């Protein structure tokens, strides 16, 4: 490993992809949001990223739009 990248990767393009992926993984917790499903021991945290619309919505003392929230609850049985 050199600077956190596997030294067996010899092509510069692949090294750059690996570096970019590692940078993204490092910064992801700063921009991701989370909600919790369930209570107690059975609870599960679900991480998500807002799209362009969700990222720009914020509180205002003079609102001009009404937004309804929803919960996405992924199933443990995923189909291919």
C-alpha cells in the first residue's frame, strides 16, 4: 500500500479512480443524512443523500412551498 492505494495497481487511471473513491468515502459522512427505523436493539440506521431539490430546501420564516415527508424502508429481501 502506498498512500492508501494498492501498489499492485500500475495504471495511473486506475490509481486515480481508487484515490477519488477513497476521498468520496472519507467525505460521505459530512453530507449524508440518517434516519432510524425501529426502537431499541431492533433499530436500524438508514443513510441517504438528498438530491438537488432536497439539498436546497431549508427553513424559512416566510415559507413559499409545502413539503411532505416520506420514509423509505428497504426490504431485507431484495430481488435481482
